[in-house]
C-alpha cells in the first residue's frame, strides 16, 4: 500500500467521514480496536492488522460507500495497479444499508429517533449520540439491532420517514432471498432443497464415474449395465455428434457495471465477451451476449432459454462473467443467481431437447477470498521467461462446484479452485477466459490433432498455472459428467 496516498486520503477525510468508516468496519475489526479513532491513519493501521489493505478492494468499497469518488480515483491512478475482486464484497451490506439511512436522515428525524429510543437505550446514552450511526451502535449494544434483528428499527423508521424505511426494507428483502442456512466448507450442497429421491448423497471428493447409489440397495449403476467390447478402431459412439449448422447456442452473461452496489466495475470484461463471441462463432455456434443484467433479468433469460427447442442443435454453452460468491453469481443489482438455478434449467428433465447433448458452463469468477501460492517442484525446474502482466484484477467470488447437478453431459469450467481468487487483466480480459479461448481455437484449427474438450481444458490448467499474477498463482478447475468425447472444430 502506498503510504503517501493513504496520507493524502487521511488529510482529505473529515472527522464525520472517519467516524462513518469506523462504523462500516465494525464487522471486520474488533469494536474495541475501533474505539478512540479520530483520524483515518489509525483506521488504516487497524485494517492492516486484519490484512484488509493488501489488495485495495476493501478500501475502495469504503470510499465508494461514503461517496468520495475523488479519493477513489486518486487511489486508482496513483497507487493502485487495477486489481479488483469479483468476490462477494467484504463490506457488510447490512452496514451499508445503515449508512445510507444515516446519509439520508435529516436533523429533525435524527432528533425524533433519539427521542423514540431514549427509554430503550437510556437518556444519557442517547444524548451522547452525535449521529444516527452512534444510535445504531448503541442499539447493537443492547441487542435491539443486528443484521438478523431489524424489525424494531424498521418500525421506528416507518414513523419517521417512509423513504428511510424503504432503504431498510430493501435490505431485508434481499436477506430473505438468500438460503436460510449458511453452509460451511464441509457441507455439501447436493441435498439442499432437493428431495432425496432425486439426488443420492455422495461423497464430495469421489469421481463422478465411480459414484454408486446410496440407498443401500445392491443395484448396479446404469453406466455399468452396457456390455461394451473394446476395439482398436475409434468408435464414433465415443464422440458427441456435431452435425447441425449452427452447432448450438452460446449465451454469454456479461456484467460489467453494478450501479448502486458496493461491487466495483469489472474492467476488461468486454474483451472477454468479444473473444468468446469470435471463438464460438468460428466453431459454429450462434452467439448471444447479454450485457449488464440484473439477477431477475438473468433468471428470466434462463427460463426463456430452457423453453427453447434444441432439436436442430447439438450443444449449449453458457458463459457467466460477473461478480460472485460461493454457490452464486451476481446480477448488476448485487442480487444473487445461484449456480443450481443456472445449471438446473438444462437437465434432461427440465430441457428434454438437450438430453444426451453436451451442456458447457464457463464461470469467470473466484471461488473465495484466498490467494493461491506456488511450491517449487523437486528437483526445481528453471523458471520460464514470460511476459509480465502488469494490470490484473482479481475475479474473486467462488462458485461451489457441488451446486451443479450431477446429471449426465454437463461440464462446469471454473476460473479457479475452491476458496481462491482468479485474476482479470483490465485491458485484455481475464486470464482464464482468454487462455480458454486461445486453446479452443488452437485445437479447433489443428488439422492433425483431434483433442477433446477435456484435453483442451488440461492445457488451460497448465498454461494458467504457469503464470504468476501479482506474486500469486491461479489454477482453473473443470468438473464434468460428460459421457462422451467432445471435439470442437472450426466450421
């Protein structure tokens, strides 16, 4: 972190803004450590203790929330190599909602707020409150306000100002749309919201092809029932048929701008969309790009796509370029679209005209907030000379691989392994999507090689894994239930 830039930001922030920043940080910094802070330098020290100034994204969210675009621009131009994260924002949406209420509250409503809460909080405590943020903090101390207990504040705001109440109402509605239980890393999403009869319980790390029924019966998997004989000649039944023109449909959800949220603009994503359009057009797909859709609009497009007839097409490709978090991607309004919604529309049951046909999903988003580092192989290999990538961003915000239904003929290509970030070049596009397109075209144009999609993705893993991005590593991760080989060639 550039100390000179931090010093400049400190000089430009008013004491009320510093207090607001401290309030926004109460979920990530111990409250005792925030007491007595009266300047931004002290706050920056506390953030450094929590490793929250490493990649600049958290500070950017703070400045964006308090609407200091001038300081945000200085941070970007003077000290920040454009690295940003596509992860779920570390900044609490609950605190952002409270800040917006504070920012829109008049002095008259503030006085009424203190009066209405004086019996609950105590007269001395309420008189000491200088802003509504102080009132909110006192309410949290008494347990009458938290991210899961908002009704009392909502009732008071309805008495004061319907516009203020609507800010909290929108946050509350967003919370109720999320799953009722947050899953820890050791829980599988396979059974969430799905009857046991439709999806057997399966161990997380077992190969899909080795999974057996978990109902205790001695029945054999259907995959093993066929009595096939080996042959020295290639069997065309081993390959997915690609005979129609166009081969299929490629749909790209390209979210770049997230107005009114704490999510940053995804610079460079237009290059990804452009390259995907070029590559999949060359290999015979009809390409449809959707720019900047809200979560509701994304779901609406998926429902429309599900009803489409694919009788005259051989495959479906869906690419999502957006911010995300485990098990979800975000619309431009910051609301989630869960991966099970994304892929669940195209199972053989939901979309029967796609039965037996390959369905490919490529997700440009991180699977967590961690960085991946490398280890030196033994014996060590000489480091390859590669062009250094200077302007990279992190596409953090993972999508849990287990949320994809384990139905046949599905391929999920993730930009990175679980719990880690991926990177995006602000000028040339994301590392993963660009390498994927490069390897797809290399294979598609080859007159001698007949590499299938898994071979291509293995090359993508190798090439992306070779690189070093801001001293960190990245490793893509494909998951699949393909039953045949898929070979993509230029038409």
